[in-house]
């Protein structure tokens, strides 16, 4: 620092500062204005002094100043970060951000009001953009919520209405089998039709469960301890064996105490886990099924020896419509595990997956007793 | 719908002070809240039961009680005034209304004739927009539209991005504490609704129905409510006095509280 800095000229600083300065009398007349601000307005300083401050404001700005800013200034003595539109001689609006403070004398009387103004063209555009984006996002999110509700209601109604024709087809198959004479080919076709009806009915039930779950409050379960669970699970295993005779199922069912549950729903959970194992397990290796009650805890697990589930897929397994990649899914919609998970939740239980090179195992755990009285 | 006393008082942030038996109710206008009446109201605390309140959606009122549908007429605000009066058991009270509140107060006297015996209108205007029949309200329709547009953008001068922080974040009340300007806060949507209601209203025909004694206080050089509007209001009211104040601007309750105090005192 060999040279001395030039001294700052305070008058020049006021006149040509990179912001506008204005002082107004308590009656709202311009008392003093700097050259920067006068230049923005394309008017001379002499012309502006003595004029009402309204002269340099847009109509909206005038009303806002009278009804809001002036009272605010009187009450708290200052206002900061106020957006004000100035009006140049040619009618052009100049967006600014202003701070204002009242200058008061020793007695506290109002001497004049000082304003400092910054041009804020880009900033106001940005703010407008933000407000616009927010409004737009609100509109879109509302529309999406509405269309989601309509879609789910549609699914629920459609699923419900499909049940009756499916029941009619099933009844027709039974009638044909009992009353008509068919050769081996005919009986085979009837069995295939039975399987198809069972699969279609299962899909409809899944879709209805999904719609009910999304439309309000999750799955409805009807829990009690009044009947044994074992026969229900045996029935499910028998059904899966009938559908997939090529797979072997090794079962261990040891339930010694009453389980406070919705037996139909736990049968559905077991069925979904078994179907999943049939689809994704190794065809030549057995599927393991265990249902065991310990003190206070019921555990149901289903294992298969298929390829391990990739790490990133595990986080999505229990989401609706998730399907494993690379394999043709025989079950269609990808709702089985989602519904099993919802059934577990509705029983205050958990459903977890553990997948290694050796085996993939889904384990459901729930308390055997009603916890709502605990 | 019947409301409990506390819910009405909390809804409108009603504050009652003063030692008198007769009540004087002060009502704020567009753009501010009850804070604007403090400099005048305190002068009446020795002789009157002083009632200050915020309209729903303004100041410290219960914003949850606001809906655009319910508050779509000045009459709805007048209904709230009547509810406050009933809750406090007001009879023959004085209603002092600034700006649009002058008309709200007038409507309240029609709804509950026993409640208020005297009405003070400060800077009243029954109609802000000029009419083809020769009426001069002070603004053209285009100018009022420009104001409403300005509010869309600026919300009474707050920079637009800042304003939503006041109420758009009910889960983050600490944001309101960070506002630079702590008085006269209004949610931007409510401010727009109230501006629309205020500046598009037409209460000229109601004036002839007002039976209570009325004092019209008119400011000099008020761009919101010009002198000829004050004279028109006085001319239409069956039982009114008119007083032109030395005070300028639209808020004499803040710029000239002593002059307003004297005028009200002489009237009541």
C-alpha cells in the first residue's frame, strides 16, 4: 500500500450511490431525492422535490403505501424489505425493494421518512417464478390426488363386479362335471378351466385388497382365538400342491396355543408366500413351510432355494406391483407380498425376508394374544 | 351457529381495557390490525370500556376460522362484530370504524339496533369506484384492477416470496417470528380477498337506512377516501355530523391521534 486511497466524497456518495435515496415529509411530500433515483424515474431532482411521493408510485403501490406501509411506519418506526413499484415518466414500472425508517426529533415528533430503494427486476421475476411454481405444484398435486382416488374407486368397483361372473363360471364348471359325460380330454379341459377361474378370482381378491388398503385405513381383519389355525394352513398347502404338483413342500406345523388372528387372512398370507416360493424357488428343490407357536409368539416361515434376491430389490419387495426381474411372473400383478405384508401389519406382526445363496426365507411373526387389552 | 364466549373472543383477538361503563369499540380497516387504534384508544380508557379486536384473518385472530366462502361479504364481518357485542353484552355502545370498518359498523347497527347508539366513521367510503351516474369514488375500475393485480404480486408491499412464509408454514411457527415487520401481518390470500371485498363493495344504498347518530371524520388529501366521498357519505346519512380534519393521509388515527381523540370526545 504505497499510495493513499482517495478520500470518499460524502455528497457524491449520496447523489450517485448504487441505490435510491428519498426523504419525505410527514405529509408525504418529497423533501430530498438523490440523483440515482431521479435518473431511474427519468426526471430531474428539482422537478421531484415538493411533489407528493404518490407521484412516483404505481396505483397499487399508492394504495398499499396508504393502507399498509404508512400505518406500519407510524406503529413500529421502520419497515424493511418492502416490494414497491416505481413509476417512471414514460409509465414504465420499476420494481424495487425498499427499507424505510422515520426520522424523529428529540421530542419524538416525526420529522421525515427516509427510504432506501434497490432495483429488483431479476429478483422480482424470480419471486414471481417461485410463486407461480408453487401455485402450479398445488394445482397438479390436487389433480393427481383426485385422479388417484377415482382410479382406486374404479378398481374397487370393477373388481367387485367381476366377482359375480367368475362365480357363475365356477358354478357352470361344477354343473358340467357333475351332470355331463366327458372323455379324458374333456375332464382335463375342465380342470384347466377350474385353475384359471381360481387364479382369476385370486387376482380379483388381491386387487380389491389393494383398493381397500389405499382407499382407507389398511386391510380390515376380524381377529379372534375361537378356532384352530392348523386346519386352515393344511388346506392352503393342499391347494398349492394341487396347483403345483411338481413342487414338493416340506411342512412342519406345531401350534399348541390359540392364536388371536383372522384365520382367513393368515391362510391368505401363507398362500401368497407359498405361491411366491413356487414362482421363484428352484423347481427341483423342496419348499420349506414352518408354522410354530412359542410362548406368546407365533412364527410362520416359508423358504425356497431359488436364486438370492438382489440387495436393491429387497427394499421394494413389499411394495404393490413390484415384480422380480428376469423371470416370467406367473402370478401377474405383483400384489402377493404387498398384501402379505399388510396382513402382517394388521396383526401387529412383522414380515421379513432373509436371502442368501443357500435359501430365501420369508418369516412372519406375531403375538399370539390380543395386545389391545394389555 | 352458537359459539362459546371464549371462542368468539379468541377468534377475533378481542382485548377489553378501561374503566368506564359505556363501551367504545375500535375497528381497524384494510391493511392493518388493532395496533393502528392504540394511540387513540388509550385516551378513552379512563371513561370508557375500550374494546379492540382483529377481524378474522387479520392480526392475531384465529386464522383457522377464516374461509374465503364465509367471508365473501362485508355482512359476514358485521355478523362477527354483532357476535362480539353479544358476547360482551354491549348496549348503546360507540362504534369507531376506520376505512372499510365504517361500513362494516354501519351494517352491524342495522343487524343489532340496540347494540350501538353512536357511530364514528373515519375516512369512510361507501363506493371506491367512480360510477356512470356521476358519483366520484376516486378510482376507476381499471385502477382498482391494477391494485388487485399488484396485491397478487406484492401482497401489500411484502416481497412476494417472503409473504407465504407468514402463514404458508403452520408447522413452522418460528418463521413468523423472523418477519421483519411484525404488525399488520396478513396472509396474502386473505389480504387479496379483503382488498377485493373492500374496493369492489357498493354500500351507497345502505347509508339511508342508518338510524344511529353518526360522525363522519374526513381527512384532507386522502387518496383512498377523497373529501367529496366523505361529503357524499354525510349527505346520504339521515343523522350525521361532518368534520374535516387537518390531518392528511388515510390513517389519522396514527398520524394525528390527538385530533381524532378530540373529535370523538366532542361527539360522544
